């Protein structure tokens, strides 16, 4: 097994290689405006560090979000393209699940909350019973609107750090880690678990919309 994991659903452009037992190489860069520019060089870098070629990959793992529209699509399109070219499967995982798994590696046992920055003064969030068990589906909300639901729980992720009045026990990790995502995927593959399709989990409508009541101009 050789998994290539990528995630661009958060400001982190993160890539990792996993052989089914451990992480062979990883790259993490935080730049919310350069996902498209940084991702492919990051893939090249981890392959070179591991001394491997792209055709050695047996599966692709990709974070499907939730995340902002443009950044999220960079990772998903790249993962699907690699999978098609190499003829290997692509396994989708919720980005918040990767952060939860990384939190467990950092010593958090649960229950706890994962929250990432959704912009517009909102967070993408979910509650976890433990680092491998999410409670319910991810949501997008204003922090003040979920204060009662997350009260008393530790929280990880950039969204938690941005709103300390709602998440007073905010901790690391702050950003997504493809190494954690790959490790979680390897566990789930070994257990025969199902994965998400490599399609974006947006949770809200895109900003761009078709104008209403626009004037149709047709030739005479």
C-alpha cells in the first residue's frame, strides 16, 4: 500500500505519503491564497523525500471539506486527476475527521469539538466522542449560535482559536494535516470501512449566483 493524501479545504496546503503502517514523508504550508500554486510542488517534494515515483501510488486520499469553494476544489480536482491517470481509487474523508485524528495524536481523548474558519464570521464544526468518532454531521454556524452545544468541551482548529469567547479551551492542532488524514485512511482501509466520494462538502451556497429578473436579449 502507498497512499498519497492531499487536503486544501483549509488555509493549509498539506500532502503526505503513507505506506499503510507509517507516514513516509509530509509537507505542510499555510497560505489561503496559493492552494493551486503550492499543491503540485508539494506532491513532488514528498515523493522526492521518500525516493519514490508517482506511479508507485496505489491509492489517493483527499479531504472533501467542509471548506471554501475555490481552495477545496484544488485538492479534489488534483486527487481525481491523479487517480484517473494512475488507475487507482480515490478515497474521500471529511477534513474535520482528519483534524480530530490529529488531535488524538496530540493527546486529546474526547469528547471535544473541531472548528475551522468558514469566513463570514462563521465556523465549520462538528463534535467528536473521541478522535475517531464524530457525533452527527458537520455544520456551518456563527460561533455564538452554537455556544451552548460546545460549552465545556476542548476544541481544536483555527476556527476555535479565532473565537475564544465561545471556545475558551481551544488547543492545537490549528491546521489540517495530510499525515493525520492518511493515517486515518490507512486504518479505515484495513478495517474495510467505506469512504466518501471525492466531491466537495460545501454546506452553504456559493457567493456567485445567477441574477434574478435579468433582461433576456434575443436577436430579431
